[in-house]
C-alpha cells in the first residue's frame, strides 16, 4: 500500500498538507481542530515586525514626552508581542502532536535573532521566516534585497538549531540563485511563494482599496514553474508549494513538480477543513492507481531534471497556441 508520509525541512509529516500562517492558526483551539481535520503541521500566525513598529509610532505620538524614547517603546511593544506569541506556541504544543512551525515576518534581522531563541525554547519545531517586501527605492542597489534575506538566515542559524524555512515572494529576478544561497547559509526549506496583499481602486469613491484576499487557481502555474526548476537545480533543500492550491489534484501537481509539502490557506477559508481529508484521500488513491509507493517516489518526477528542455517546450507551446488562434 502506498504511503502519503513525507519529510519536509527535516520534519516527519503524516501527509504533505500544512496549514499556512493565517487567522486559521492564531489559537491553540483552532490548531487542535486543524490537526483533527487531518493537517500534518501548522504554521502559526506570523509575528509581524511592521505591526510592532506601527504600534510603536502610534504610542510615541500619543505619549510624546512621557517615555524616554522610541527605543524604549519599541522594546516594550516587542516584548509584549513576543510574550503572547510564546504563549501561543506553548499552548498549541500542549494540545497538538503534529509539528508546530513558528513564523516571523521581518526585514531588519538583528532584533529577531533573540526572539528566535525564545521561540526555540518555547518548543516550536521549526521557524518560518518571511522577509518579503517591495523594493521601490530609486537608488536601489541590485541584489541587496536577496543579500539581506541570506544575512537574516545566517544570523538566525548562528543562534538556533531549529530548521529554518524561508517563505519567498515572487518578486525575484532569479529564485534559483537565492535558494542556493539560502541553502548554503543554513536554510532547511523554502516556500514558493508568499503573496502580497492585492491593491485595487474604488472608482466610485475615488480611493484605494483592498483587492482579492484569497489566491486563485491561476497562481498555481508560477508556483509549478519555479518548483520544477528550483527542485532540479537545488535538490538538497526541501520545498513547499504555496499559492493556487485549490483542488486535491493541485497537491499532486506540486509534488510532481518537486514539493515535499503544500501550505494551504485560501482553500481552507473557502472550502472548509474538509479540503484536507479530500486532498489526502485523493493523493493516496492517485499513488495507488499509478503504482507509486510513496510521496518521495513521486516528488520531482516532472521537474526540470526529468523533463527535457523545459524552457523550449514552454516557448514552443506558447507559439503553437497563439499562432493557431484567430482574432
């Protein structure tokens, strides 16, 4: 009988389905229910550096002249949020047997290394780091954004023994080169891809507003492309797919492209926790039908290493499709 067990970032998982960092994972009670629904691991709702700094600025404005300075405020707010986050880790570990992955969203790095140590002490099984940010400076130095991500991993690796997972944004010139550097500096896994919140414009009220919150199935194509290329070029590191996974079939596709696991969020919000059981059931049956013994045997069967001349095939398909269509 085929097995759907997998190994991701050194963590042994009962299946490839991980619940992504979100409001779904912000309490121990919710995380226990997700485990009961079949989730193999949960990524706790992120601790956001931006949120902390925003609160610091608000407090500094309201209490001008009362505190000694912005540094004191920042430390106070950071410690408060960290205390709450450590409690979330501890309470989730008390009720769950599946791996619990902490998550921090940062862009500075230095202040988070001490946090990472406390997160490790609290019992987290791994640490997911999100450093995604738009680069909009006119005097931007090419490559500095990628270099910063590597530096953050390097600093964290010196402080903790936890598996470090980096969730990458899609706004990269060459994800493969960055993945190679992250692996060289101690990252255990990467997640392809994180998603920026989408802006929109309300033309009736002439103001900016939020766009769609959830991913769409269309997002899966980019994830599959870079999974297929990266897992072939840098096979030493683990990969998780994120973005565009809305059907059980999508889980199989990501594994064939090279993923060991799949982070799901939008599908759970839109379809409910039953999506997990439907996906694991479909995966088990698909492996059985294809005579494949395990997820590991299926992983990467259709990545760039095992599919000849991928880029040429893509361009040929593009030309073949559009040259045959009439306006």
